[in-house]
């Protein structure tokens, strides 16, 4: 096996492992949001940032390695993709790279789906919180006001107030 391809395969396996950890963190994030646990959410966000940094470093390493792989005929090394390498690599090496690529694509699809679900959950949670605050505020305003929402005077609220009828 070409050493560059062997290293590329190892990088893909590392990336798959990092994506699996990222998926678990997204699931933990879902749980902390549904439980309204700000402390656990903040801890998860810190872990996610560290993991994203690791994934980005691995991606930089992969990009530099892609420049070292001999490009197939008619392909420039600057625009070389994993798919092109797989198509032009015969035997078990191409099979391993193909399995790794499929696993990466599956993980990316899972991450995208979880991210969209989390985004929807965050939107619903913030809307629910906003509606609750509006309800509390309106009930407080209604309780302290001498008037009904329709503008009529509330009868029971005037007991402790002094009114001048000389006007």
C-alpha cells in the first residue's frame, strides 16, 4: 500500500472516531436542552469546541496529505478528491478508502440531521420561554391594574383606595 494512502486511511478512521464523539455530544446537548440544564449545556459546548478544533486540525492534515498523493491522469493535485482517489485505486486499498468515505458521509448526514433537530428544539424552547414570560408579565399587569383588558373598571380592586367624589 502506498504510504500516503495508508496515512490517508488512518486519518479517515480518526475522523470517523471524532465524528462519533461529536454525535454523542449532540445527543447530550439535546438532553440538556430538554432538561433546561444550563450548566450541562455549557460544559457540552466547551467539549464541542475542543472537538471541532481537533476535527479542523485533522482536516488540515488531510488536505496537506492529499497534495502528496499521486493524482490520477487528468486530475490536478490541488483539486483532487477522495472520490477520485478511490476510483483510481485498485484492490483492497480502494475498498478500505471507499468504506471510510461511506462511513464519513453517513456520519456527516447524521450530524446534519441532529443539528437541524437541535436548531428546531432551541427555537421551540426559546419561544416557549418567551411566551411564559409574556404570560407572567400580562398576569402581573392585569393583577395590579384597576381595569379589565376590555377597559371596564374592576369592582373588587378599589377597596383599599381613596376616591374623591367631589370632582
